[in-house]
C-alpha cells in the first residue's frame, strides 16, 4: 500500500495547491487521489473514510462543473462567497447531531474503527467539500479542524504518509483561507 498511498498523497497535495489557486485541474487531481484512497481506507476498516472518498469522486466532477460554469449554466467562473456566522453555527449543530447518530450506528453495527471520530470527520468533510465546490470561504476553517483530527486517526492506523499529508493539508488550509479571504475582501471593496 505504501506506493499507492504515496501516489494518492502526491495527487492530494496537487489538488489542494491547485484549489488554493482556484485552478480547475484541482478537481482532476482530486478525482484520482480519492479513487486510490477509497480502496486504501476500505482495506484498513475506515469505512466512513472509504465512503467519503467515493463521495469525493462525485464531488470532483461537480466541483469542476461548478467552478467552470458557476453551477447554474451561467457560463462564467464562480466567485468566492461567505455563509456568515449564523449559518455556520446552525450547520455545526446539525452536522454534530448527524455525526453522533452515525457514530453510534457505526460503533454498534459495523466493525469500523474510530467510529465516532471517523463519522465526525466524514460528515463535516461532506459539507465542507460542498462548500469548497461552491467557493464558500469558511470551508477552509472546517478543513483545518477536520484535517487536524484526521492526523490522529491515520497515525493510529499506520498510514504515516497520509498523516503527513493531513499535516500538510492543515497548514495549506490556513494558507488557502488567507488567500481566499483577501480575494473575497477585494471583490467586495
């Protein structure tokens, strides 16, 4: 798995670096990285992470379309927006509730490891990926938390390259947030 994990890691870093620059090719790198990770996570019994990566495959297609056409056949690129504090607080409450329910199900009815933590990162990642596809600024804040928590899971599962990847992701999410925020503020000025 180390070779495949390394390939997935390189593609994942390419995805994030290209996403920071709002480059459409980011979604191609995301597609292939997540294809590999879907298999890797299934093999180490991180079932929610495996399912999440299948979702990422679909979101890579949707993200490319959304960024290119604005998601509404507008034939123009999407601009960075924000949800604001109130919407984000509501989202966090709802997503936390869903995470607890899924964690309970995964803990009691499957052989999933880290059922609650895996469910939390998966549920929030689903929402954050949608936010990224729609170029919502706060997606990067969510990713900072998700990625930092994921480091622990991957170290515990012996996926050291993936843990390193998520440490890099955490740092790059800070960079991305800063860059996207500057762009958002310039567009509103």
